[in-house]
């Protein structure tokens, strides 16, 4: 039996990233939705490898920037250099001028440098010395950060968090996955090259197909009720934004497309709710003292808000 194109793409990435099916689906949903993803996890669990496997499977151009406290905005966007021979300025493109930007340890750089990504993430363009440059399509920022270390880090501002369509974690592999990982490591097959199975035009066509997935009015109301729950909760200082609401609907369409349907179900919204909404909530300080988190707020919303039949 022939696999669907998206199933073939998923399995191609899974050959390199073992035991991370949900994370792979989340990254594909973000790509199909035209969004960006933040991966927060401890070092060494495969955050960078996941994004590189995605880029290799799609034959897209990928660049990586390791953020440090002294990283400048021009290190991301590029800058104009004066050419003494021609007497003119020449633009030297930065790493953001690629289809996938891997922003490693994004919380290690200053808020000024983090802000250099805002225009690119929202409008898919950058402005350098007053000139606006379009970014290639498809374009996605995949950022990573370490949740353990706090020394030398800067919390991402709320405006930046709201521009990440999803926030996920990979988690530690299970013992069975660890054993398979060890077997492949010992026989030399763990780091085999990932071959492209999807062309650039095919992924652009898939993004257009996602826009044709239908969403019933009852599901729109359901998503709106989940978002409204976050805004009226007594534990929340600032609830999910209108952008978050639209992202929830768009990711539901992308998830439906991944599973081969041309319509959304309530499960498409529920499966994406925590990774789309939780990181955007600002929790009251007293609630944080009671160990209330964005994830727990969304879990409560999924339990209390009636699901359409």
C-alpha cells in the first residue's frame, strides 16, 4: 500500500529522530500553517537534529545561529558593507535569508537582538538600513531554549512568545527507544544522511491545500470558548490573543490535512490546544506560587468547556 506524501515525509524524519512522533507532527503542522515553533527542552534530546531532519527531508535551505549575549541584530538580518573598489554598498545577507532559521538558545541573547526577529516572523521580511527585503518561502523560525539554566539568559518578551505558533518539548526517550538508538549508533546507521522526499513546490502546494480544509461553525465557537476561558480565568493576568485564536484554527486545519481529511474535528483543536495556547498565557504571580502553569490552565479549559458533538 502506497503511503500518502505527508505520511512519507513524517516517516522519513522519524528514521532519524526516534520516538518523537508527536513532536514531528507538531513541526509539520507549524510548517504547513506558515508558523514558527519554539522547542524548550534539556540539552542533548535532539532539538537541533529534528529541525535539520525536516530541512533535509524537504530539500530546503537551512541556517543556524548560536545566540550569545553579544549577538547583534545585524548578525541575524545581515548588513550593508561598503565596497571600496566599486564605491557602493553591497548587502551581505544574514542567516535569516534562508527558508528555515534554527535559532539555538534564543533566550541567551539580549531583548534588542530578539526583537530583530519580530518583523521576519510576522511579515516574512526584514528591513535593513531602510530597505525592506522579502524572505524566501516557505519560511519558518525554529528556536530552541534550555529550561534548566537561568544564569546568562533573557526571558522572551510576550510579543515574541505570541509570534511562536507552537511551543513543544521532546522529552527523554523511552528505554525501548534508547536501546534502538544505541543499536543504530553502534552499527553506524544513527547519523545516516536524510534524503529529500518532498520538493519545495510540493510543500507550497500542501500549504495551499490546508487553506481549503473546512472548519464547522461549531468548531469555531468551541475554539473561541477555549480562548475565552483563558481570558476570564482568575489565575491569568493576560489570556490568549486573537492571533492565538486564529493559530488554533489554522493548526487544526493543518492537523486534519496531515491525517488525510478535508474537514476538522474537535480532536484537531484539542490536540493542538496546549502547544498553541499555553505558552502565551501570563500567569498571576500568586498563582505561580501555587504552581499554576499555562498547561494546567488549558487542561482545565479542555475539561470544563463543552465539546461539540
